[in-house]
C-alpha cells in the first residue's frame, strides 16, 4: 500500500511539473491575438504558443533574440519578456508596459 501511494505521488509530481502541457497549436489562437502579435512583431520567427487561464503567450525569436509576449484573448498586449542567457529564465524587457 505504501508503494502504491509513493508511485501515485511521484506520477502526480511528474505530470504536474510538465512545462509544455499548455502548448497549443497556432490554429487554437484567436485571429485577433495572432493579428496583434503580427503587428507588434512583424519579423518574428520560430513562433510557438501557450495558453493559461487568462492569456496567450507567444515564444519567438526577433533578430536572434529569444522573447515571449503575453496577450489577452481580445488581442490586448500585456507584457514582453526576454530570455535570460545566464539561467534560461525570462526577465521583463525594458520599455514595455
């Protein structure tokens, strides 16, 4: 019985820590969000999308720099983050609102 609980607990931990669970295909992103993204980042490449409860997040490259940008479902821009090369985390981009 103890092994069953341990196995269940480890499985739950692994599944809940999976970072890519929220990846979505670009076809699942509302057109208004994609249009807002394309307007703000016309030269973006390697775009992938994620969704949480309230926002869509685009991960992309612009001029060799990895970035992410969050948009509300109505296309309103929320924030931009730059990838931090030191520890592969993101940090807020300067000059964003």
